[in-house]
């Protein structure tokens, strides 16, 4: 299965869904979205999470493991079944993102700290 799939994730930063493209490749996933695009391992590292960090998207800590599991079983799925599972995962990320506390005075400072830390890496 190497067809491009939609991976739509809500972002509080933009107040809308961002449309990623994700394709299963022999050694992982290919992720396409604006700045951070390229081949990733089966867990979606590094580009999926680089995009999430750039937009301060909260995601479930088990996401890498679930993506890897889906990657392992994708050959047994039809394109529609795989897209349905990708949709479930993307909605899981969106639910997590929406559930993030929205204390602007604190979370804005947190984002500044994260930005400064990422510049040092």
C-alpha cells in the first residue's frame, strides 16, 4: 500500500484543520506538510512530530506506537480501511489538541519557552 492518504489534524494555533499527506513506504511513512516533509520511520519520526512541535500541537504519547503498529499491518488493509484508521488517529490527535488547557497567559509563555529550547537544539 503506497497511496497518498489524508491526515487532517485540528490546530488551536490556526483554529482549523491542517491537511497533511501521509504515504506508507517500505521503511516507514512519507509525510508532506508545508515546511517539514520527508521520509519518516514507522513511528512518524521525525517530520510528523517536527510539524506538531512547530504548531504546538498536542498529541497522545502513544501516537508513535500506534502509527508503527498500523504501518506493520497496512499490507492486510484495503486503501479505504487504511484511510479510515488514519482518520481515527488524526481525530485522536485533534481531540488531544482541543483538550489542551487554554490559559493564554500561561500557555503563551510556555510556547515561548518551547520555541527558545528548540532554537538551542
